[in-house]
């Protein structure tokens, strides 16, 4: 089960996430999302738990808890939405008429 983890302290790394979640179950992988240009954490990441039961337990036990001085959000990751606002069409207004 893939989990979204938000509100992470910016110094959090993948090993920190693994250590936090392995107390609840088997962690298949953990990723902290970083800015491409600076390499700094964006304050969120993803954890893959080995099964749904462990994922649900992690949500119940960790959502709303403190990590460092920040309250973290843990919930089931959603599929990324395609399209988004980054592909806006630019055109000359005259083309519409």
C-alpha cells in the first residue's frame, strides 16, 4: 500500500521515514520528494508498506502525530492527476474570432 506523508521536517530523509514506519510493519520503500534545482526536500514523501493492513495501521497510528516539531499527515496516496495547469494553451486572442 502506497502512503502519502506530508508535513515532513525539511531535514527528513528516506532512512528517517523507514525508521518511523518500520515500527508498524514492513517498509518496501520510502522516498522524500526533492526540488530538482536545489535538491532540498519539498516537505513530503511516499512510503510503500508491504500490504494494505499495515498501511491502514500506519495511517491510524501516525496521521496527526509529531515528527520533529511538525505535525505529519499520513494517508493513502492517490494517483497523480494528468493534465494539470502546467500545460496551458497560449494563443493570440485574434485566433478565436
